[in-house]
């Protein structure tokens, strides 16, 4: 399978394993990983949802993420 790349949108934060990604940061997801996307409320993360690799669609990314080019 291939790596999927997303940018974290403003007002959100994502986590892949123990690494957190803030707004505007590129997040890479491999086929054996899953991510969590958090909505930020008053600067604090509130858990939004968990996404395994198979459910991540770069053409229709989950709320809080947008597709990113792998080469950027």
C-alpha cells in the first residue's frame, strides 16, 4: 500500500502514535497505522475521532484534515 499525506486544518490537531501534529503540519500515514483527529477548543484538544489507514480517503479526507502532496 502507499503512504497517505494530509495537512492538519486550523482549529484541529492530529496524533499518529505518540507524535502530535498541529495546524498546518503535514501528517503521513502508513498502511499499518491509525490516527486520531482532535478539535481544539480554547487551545485544548478534545478527541474527535479515530481513523485507521483503510478508512482514510485522500479525495474525501475526514474533518480537520485536507489532502497534501507527498513531495511538498
